[in-house]
């Protein structure tokens, strides 16, 4: 026999209870994530900026061979992958907060957040695929554009 | 949603302005990140395509843009650590103003180290 919920009759003037069905801790997890990922991102991005903009000839040394040389090492593959994912989640959550703060109409929020999540998905999937399917020595490319370890 | 009356300053002073700068820099950095992943993805197209696009990052106007980007990232990074300390360090809220001036000081030092090197690479005529 199915259990029946006992009928409760509230005392007069009992304050209306808030709906509890959608209460989760996701905003708390997001708040913690922003701080935890932020600390890791400071290390990852400062390392990235040092190697790409300060070390050697900085921006003027960056070309296909430079990127291929970096991604020949699993360390920089993992570094860049982690940086991609953490920065994209951190940034997307930050922009989500900004949309929630300033877009006052529900429709506007839905449209802006849909565009945001679409951009997140496209950029993260594309970036991840590029890191894992990258070919440092593509066939048919001019040899002087390739890293020195490519067969000539 | 309730609407805030226009033209208010919230509470002003260090707390509000550091929060506003954190928000503005974060917003800008995010959009650069989207573009930056797309331009890097060109390594998957061909060395020529990647070199052509990264070449545009080397002209002087883009070089100044990179200086502004790094300035924004360095502020957002140091102020983010300050925010984390305010939240998790028991003495954080008491020292949040002092910590902002430490953030500004570290930002000046970092940029004083970075700018000459970077602008040298951009304008140095390699």
C-alpha cells in the first residue's frame, strides 16, 4: 500500500515557506572554483607570458616553429591544455555573473548566456582538438617554416 | 529584478573601484582568450596561415595592445589573489585596503620589468 503524506494544516500567520526544490550548492562550488582556479591560472599564465613574451626575443620570435617546438614536449601540451580549460571555465563563469548582474530581462539573459555557452563549447573543443591532433611536420609545408627536428 | 537607481557609486573608494577594475579587466581578457584560441588553432591549418596571422601580432599597434593585455592580466591576477585573501584569510577584510596598494605596487614593478622588454621586442626592429 502506498504511503500517504500526512496532511499538515499550518497555524494561522505561518510565514510562506520558500520553494526548496531548486536549492543547490552550485553557486558555492562556482565561488570556490573561481578562487582555486584563479591561483593555478596565475602560475600557468605568468609562465606562458614569460616564455612567449619575455624570454628570448619575445613576440617577434613566435611562429609555427616556436609553437611546434613547445608542443613537442608533453609538459607544454599539458600546461596549455590545463590553461585552456581552467581559463575558459573561469572566464565563462565570470561573464555569466556579469550577464546575471546587468541583463535585467529574462529573454536577454537567456540569449546572452546561450551565446556564451556556445562560444565556450566551440573554443574548448577546438582548442583541445588542436593540442591533441597537432602535426609539427605537416607534409608539403616549406621546410624553413618547420621546427628543426622535422625530417628534411 | 529590482532596478538600481542610475548614477550611484555603490560605496565608492578602494573596495568598489578595485571590484570594478577586476570586472572590466576580466571581461576584456575573456574576449582576447576566445580570439587567441582561434588564432592558435591556425597551426592546424598550415604553417603559412599561422605565421601570417601571428605576424599581425608583431606590428606596433598590436604590440601596444599586448602591453595593455598584460597590464590587465597582471592586475586581475594580483587583485584576484587579494580577493582570495580577503575571503579566506581571517585578517583579510581588515587589510583589504593595504593589500590593494600592495597590488598596485606589484603591478607597477611587474610592468616596469615587462614593458621595456616587450616594447624593445616590438619596436626593436627584428
